[in-house]
């Protein structure tokens, strides 16, 4: 039986109403229909396709996975970040809107062409690719400890026509020190183990814990280590950018000031939460 657009939308909403709030279901509906039809949602609304039994079956597979609280981005294996399409799977975190604000900050403060940049803990490559795409003549490198994450980052770099140098590096161990950078950026693990109980089920069950969590008794270990790397690898007056745990802003600022960084500034995200830090290497 062939279904109309109205019946498909109704079916999606009815299937998910016991699992998600209405506002979230509306977002899922749009994503599912665009994914299934391979057309923008407004176009589908104006010129709806015929939903064959095959398409309906594919929709039901997606709905069954959503009922298990699997993130829709992992189900369709793609997401949007900074206006670009990224492939994602359970090897990498799903890029967040807050991280787009970090990219915006870097672009706003660094308009010179030909800058060299390093993204530490690149994951899907979202930050590195977005910056490479939007910074004129930038030379971009990116590190991650996970080979599976790097495979995804390489795929996303190619898909978005960027030229990025990737390296498998454990920043808590040895790291390449043969190149200097004008900018180092990192969105490292910063969620405390004790914060797990406050997190959504879809995050806890599906997203990679190694990219999320740090022990309560050493919450800033990555910030300490990456700051030391930055002291060694930044060019004179080079800049270090972090995304941070909203509860650790003042503490992270103190660490950077103690290490001798200048112009250490804490920025809030659109939700008025401490979310980003910029620091400069003294000349």
C-alpha cells in the first residue's frame, strides 16, 4: 500500500509520542523524511513523493532504533556542523552546537591568511574541517588517539574537499614536536564521571565514553597536558582555544595563567554558560 505524506508524518509522530517530547519528534520527522527521500523537507512538502512499502519499511527500521534511544545522527550516519555535512558513527561524538560557537570565535579572532592550526582530539574532524573550509590558506593538522575516529575524520575531510594532515597521537604520551602552530584548539574529554547520572540515555548508551569522561579527582588532566603541549608548539603570540566544562571555567583559567599564558579569556555560549577559553603565548 502506498502512503501519502500526511499519513507518513502521522505514523512517525504516533510511533514516537510515548518516547520523546513533541518538539523533538518534529525534528526527527524532518530528518527522517529528508534522509529517506534524499530531498529537502520543504520540497517534499510542496511536491510529496509516493511512499512505497519499501520506503515505509525503511522508516519503521529507523523508528524502532529511535525507540531504543539511539541518536538519530548515528542511525542515518550523518549530521550537519557549521553548514557542512559530516559522517558520524559510534566511534566519534556527535558534534554539538556549542562547538560551532568555538569555531565562530576562532574565525572571528583570526582573519589572517596562511595560519597553521592544530586540532587536538579531532574525533569526527568537525572543528578541523570547518576551520580548514573557512580560513584562507590555512595549514591544518589534527590528532586523535582513536584510529577509528581518524578514519571518520579522513572521510569527512575528503567529503568536504579539505586538505588536512591527520596523526594518531596520544597526547598523554609522546607527541610530534617537529612543527609549530599559530593556533591550537581542543575540545577534550571534560565530563566528570559523577555527572553521568545527569546525562541523557542516548548519550550514555551510544556515544564513546573515552571522548566524554574524565575522573572526578583529575578533571582537568587533558587541559593541563594540552596547555603544556601548546607552550612547546605554539608560535610566538600563538593562541590556544579550549571548549570546557561549564563548572570548571575559573579553574581552567587559573591553570593557564599559572603556566604563563597571557590574555586568558573565558567566553560564554549562547546559553550563558562558561564554555570556551582563549589564551595567548607570551612573546
